[in-house]
C-alpha cells in the first residue's frame, strides 16, 4: 500500500495545505459543538436527508431530497415496494446507525458485513447476497441520466476478495494504530482499495461512502455530522470517477498511484468546510432554533414585556410550569430574551429582534 502513497512534490504540497485547512477547522468546530446549540440538530437532519438522497442517486435512483424526506416521515415498512424506496430507507437507517454509534463500531469484516446487511435490508432482490462477499465478478459502472452506463474499471475476482479484504483491514487498522500516516490519508487509501476490490455483489458504492463517514467520525472529524459528504460527491460525480480511475487503471502494477484520489477527497472535505461555515452563519443570523411553543412564548414577551412567568402560564393551559421554565431558560441562554430580578420578582424582555417567528 505504501508504494501507492508516494506522491510527487506538487501533490505533496497540496495535500499538506489541504490537511492543514481541514484540521484547523476541525478544532474550531469542536468548540462550536460544545455550545450544544439546538439548531445543530436541524443541520444534522438536513445533512442526513441530503446524504441519503445523493448516495442513492449516484447509483441511479431518482428520488429528490424533498421526496425522500416525505417518504421517511411517513414510511411504513410493509409499504416499501419500489427498488428506490428500499435503497433510500436502507441507506438512511445505516447512516443513522453510524452517526449514533461510530465510537463503538470497529473497522472489521464482521461489522462491514453487518452494515451491508442493513443497507440492503429491505431489498428482496438482494436477499441472497446481503451481508456476504460476492460470488460473481462485477464491475464499477457509472449511471448517467437517461439510463446510460459506462464501465469505470474492473474489480477483484471473487476468489481473491477474502484475502484482499483481510489485507486491507489489517493494513488500515495497523496504520491508524501506528499514527505515522495522517488519518485522512489512511481513510482515503482505505476507500480507494475498498472500491477497487468491490467486495459485495451490489451496494459497494453506498457502503464505501458510509465507511468514509464512519472513519472520519472515528478520527475526530465530527463536522461531517452536519454537512453532506455524499451530496458533494454527487455534484462532482465525473471527477469522483475520474480520480478513482487515475489510480485503478494501473491496478496491480508498480506505478499504481492514488495521489489524484487523495487530492480529490481532501478537496471535497475542504469544500464541505466552506459550505458548513455558510450554513452555520445563516443559522446564526436567523437566531436560535425555536419550537412552536417557544415561538409563542417569545411573541407574548415581545407584545407585553416585561412579563413574569405567571403571565406566560395563563396563555398555556395544560403546559406545566416546569416546562415553561425550561423554555425560558433556553431562550435566555440563546440570547433571544433577557431576564432581570430573582425569584417571584423575575421578569422577562426581548433582548434582540427574532427573525424566525
């Protein structure tokens, strides 16, 4: 593997600069996350929908993000019939597992097979090879609008898959443990090799992108929770395949080199940072995320300020005093309102204009 990671001077300089930019943002983002702002939940939700839509569309699906969100909000397992819906729900559930459990999911054959099983969980067509390595040769094929397909490259023959996957997993886990290579370089190398092997009969592209998320999260790139890596890959689909092909065309040869793929991956992450910064700034300008009840609380305070908790309670029959106290505390912490006084003398007023009512 190390021979594939010998880069020329210009590529090395670009890689160093990109990694520096990404790691600098990673540190800044950790500080942002510690604030535990409520609107980060919105960003994660949006990113998850975008990731699900993009990753399935890369493989030929056609459902829009809006259609996917509608499907996921109303889905009944017994009603999932179309191939596209099966792929969408399977990807969404697998991504959700990774986002919630990445710290406890090791990079191993068993867990990769389990994730593959979840991705294809609802696809009756794939039930025979779900969670198992391929038994027939397959190829990497790009799907384009109108049904056009193009073979990108050939992959590992079935009888060699187990051996090559074992070697890849061993190298990757040892490389992470040794710490001599940067985690982003190791992640990029792993994904390239995984796609070159193409170990499963179907679902390899989707699994590769899910494993990219898993490895990024496991190594501290937590901002990937809130911006869709898959969505950017969809936007750069041609360059995605071109970068893979630049190395794969020399598969098993001495001159196989993956510098273009590593640069592509790092440039994507750098672009994601810019997108996330813009989204975050937009949410900051809008102010805190408010649920319906909190918006009504702010409207009351805005109209009648200064007001006491008892004044607000009268407008919310059936809502407990404790719930409204928590709402007021949240609104104060998010700088939407201010309070003065203490105990029964506490009153609330508007601190700044609120644009999201």
